């Protein structure tokens, strides 16, 4: 067991094995069977490039051998910050074959985030594109490498500068090592297969260790609930590094079923509709903001979308009217609401649920051994139908974040239930309804932003005396961030100045506040803390700037 990983208790692990949830195989072993079984089928499409299962297997094997040659070893961590391209998929399976562990970063992350991921994971390598938009990654990696005690290797997709390796070259250059070397690597199925990222409330991100055992089951079960079969075709436009498009069922679940995955580089309506029509796509993962954008675009009527069977929506609550409108515009599609978290627990609305249940709820857990408690502020179970905090455990829900025992003591109950911070109540049908959250997060189009992280950065501005960030409703994205600020005597600050200052802190652009309110004082609770609930109400009563 890797130091810093919290294991499942032995009695639970044995029960999960006995019931068939855990197979005690690595992801590499499981996918090796699928690569052979479906060798001649198309596994992956990226623009004009198509990859059969056999080709994906061969390329990832060759890359794994070359990465070993580059000095990356089993169990070592690798920060991966790549867009939705075939090289991401090849790399993901290469790391699985060699027992190295990807840290699933986003291509939108910058120095503030990536340096933290490297430090938290003790990463030895960082892999990124040459450029993303107008941003160049090599100087960022070089800077972190100079500061880090562990980061040795920088790998670039594109033109690799001196001191960096080329990802394409590592994929395409025939390996000098023999494939038998990979077969000799022993991978513990209880080790992490991947580190996902939390949307935690603190300013420091948390790493979520998803083990081979739990993440394989996660994708297999999710594929069953979302009715994935060999003839299914998934279009991925959400970043693959997110839990939903990677494993719920995502890339993993579709390839485990011999299906096809089409990578989309753009979420623009016409680009998406064209790919659905050309590839006869059956499944798409979305966040509500994307779906709203698509169904409101008049171009939808110009394309043949009749192949679509399921639009799976996650990340935030999808309003019933959006589901009804989607169904009216694309009659053959089922909009499947789901509630999930990178930490594990997944709930899905089922096709056979009554219409009222499908419209009102986010579903129910996908595994018979998913355990749920809804509790009050003193950890007492609430009465049926009452709102409580969701606490959960099960065969694919983590038992602790990586390397943070003090935080885990607060985030988990003494008997291993994860305190999700989500407020829910159970519908009479047995499904669940989301009623809000305890966590201090802004959910911007499915991207979770820690209010504390941005507040801490704003507090370093020389004009600022105090800061509190809150979510404000948004028709398209669900929520946007409003920064509420108390200024020092005589100081001035506007939104453009604030976002310019924060941009210099090298954070992901989606984390920048989109509204600023200068206040004389903050409302406080009886305990003397800023009352975010009252603050949201105050902001709601202030006319937004034009």
C-alpha cells in the first residue's frame, strides 16, 4: 500500500470481493482482455484519426516501455494536463500498463494548481501540451521543476524545447525494451489507478485515490445503468480528466464494452451536432449549461440527431423544463439525470422510473451495497422526507483523501462514511433530491470552485481589508462567483482591477470572480463568522451592474 493512501477495512474489502464488485485485477489486466477481445473494432476517433482496440493497445504498450526508459517507475505519480486528444487516451493506458499513477489535472490549470498537485502527489513527471490557447506550458513546468524536490521529467505534446521529452516521439519511436518487462510489473489492485481532484472547500486541493478495484467496478456498474453496449458510441466534449467523462461510465465504461469513443475538441453547438450526425453518436455526457446552450441553438434543427439515445447530465441539478424541452426537440433521447462525485458515490435516474420521479429527482445509488445516511448537524439521522447532509460509503467510495490525515478526521465519520457536504432528502420513490450544500463551493457550469481559495488570494490585494466569495444564480451556468469585499480606508477597486490582480496569481481562468460588490460590513452569525447565507441575500437585493 502506498503511504498516504487510506485502505478499505479488511472486512469490507473481503465482502466486496465475495459479492463480485472487486475482481482483484489491475485496470491494465482488465483492459488487456478487452483489447484482445475487440481487436479489430474501432475504439477511438479523434478528428480524422481512428484507432482500433489493437492499435490503441500497441501504441500504449510502446509508450509505456519508452516511459520506463525515460526513468518513470511503477507507483510514481505523473501530473497529466492534456486536452481531449487521442494522446491523452494512449498515455492513460500506458501509465496503467506500467503501474504509474496519473494525476488527472485540467488543461485550464495553471501554476497555482499544478505546483500544488506536484507537491501533494510527489509527482516525478508532468505532461502537457506545447500550448493551450495563448498559454505555453514548458516555462511553467520548468519553473515547478526548479522548485520541486520530486519533479524530474517534463513531457510536451507538440514541439518539445530543450530539456523536455516529446510525447509524440515517445508514442511513435519503437521501444528498445521488450514487452515482457511490463508483464513482470506487479500492480496491487488496492493501489490507486488514478488520482482525481476534489472540489473541496479549502484553498488546497485534495487528491482522490481511485483504486484499480473500485474504479473498475465504478465504470462497469455505470455502463450497465446507462445501457452501454458494443454498438454504443460516446461523444466526449467534457474534459476527459473529469470523473464523469473518464469513468462514469465515460471512456473506461465504453471501452470495457467494446464500444466506440469519439473525442470532441469543441463544445460549440454546430461542432457537436456535426459529430453526432457523422458518427451516429448514441451517448453524450453533459453539464446543464452545455445542454441549455445546445437546445437553444437554432442550428439543432439542421442536423440528424436521431441516433442519440441518452444524454447523461451531471455536475449540477438539471431543471425539469430543460429535460422536457430536450425531449421535445430530440424525441428519441432519454435525458438521464445523475448525481455523482469524484470521491465515489453515483446515483442515476433509471429509464423505467415514473416520469414525475425522473423529473424531480437525481436518481438512486447504482450499487446494492452503497450505504447512505442523511444526518443533521449533530450527525443524527433525519426523519424520512427531511433534509440532511449526505454521508455515504460503499465499494467504490474512498475511505480517505491522499496524505491528509487531519482533514480526513473531519471529512469522514468514525465508521468510514464520507461527509459529502451535499444536502439531500429522499423522495417517496426511494430516489433522492438535492436541496443544496453545506460546502462553501461555487458550482460554475459543473466546475467546483473553492470560495476559500479565491478569498485567500483576494486578501493579498493591498486595497482589501476582508473578502467573502458567494455564488449568485445564473440562468446558463447555474452559478457564478461574486466577490464581496471590504476595502481599506481610502482604497478603490473595480472588477477589472481585481481579476487582473488574480490572473497574476496564475490560477485557472474559470475561477475568476464575475461580479464585485464593495461593502461597508459583512453580516455575521451568532458565532461571529461571516454569514454567507445573509450575504447571498444582500447581494440578491443589489441590482447587478449593467
